[in-house]
């Protein structure tokens, strides 16, 4: 992680741990937080990076956290300066995008311009299909 970002995030992470340590639950692979809410470790982007999968009434949605940026759909092999383990980040990202393309479930990602959508396969790449937003 670039030094200026590390210098800012380090103290924030320490304050977070000091405040919420008693409420955190460590897990190895995945943990069911509540019925239909499962958190799964993926690694790659940062140590302990996890995704959250929600399931209700036959519908599923996955929050990918920071594992996918918008340009990763066309170039899942690209990584950025924030990927702790770039090679693992590419493997994790490709696997997650393939899973989501096959399942057709909705995804939410922190670094995608429109945060809700689906994934489609496009040869060796993927395409992000924004969800229809009804409001």
C-alpha cells in the first residue's frame, strides 16, 4: 500500500479495533452472521478481505467489497497499488466474476460507478450490466 495511504489508514484501523474489538468474530473461511447473511474470506486485495452474500426468498446478492474496480470487468488481470497480493487478487477476482456470471445474481461493489448490477461473460473478459433502478 502506498505510504501516504498506509499512514492514514493505519491509525484509523487501530481506532476501529480499539472501539469494536469485543464485537468482532474471527473466522477461517466463512461465517453465517445471521440467517441468509454469510461472510466469506477471499484474500488477495487485502489480508482478510471478505465478501458478503445475502440470500432471501430464492434471491441472492453479493457485496464484493474492494475486490473489483470498474476496469476489472474487461481486464480482470489488472491489479492496483492497493492489492496486497496482486497475483492472488487476480485469481480471486476472476473466480468471483465467473461465479457471478454463472449464477446471474446481483452484485454490489464499492468501486463500480453504478454499484448494483450483474456480470456477463464476454470471451475471456466480463461485462458489467447495471441493474435497472426503479425508484
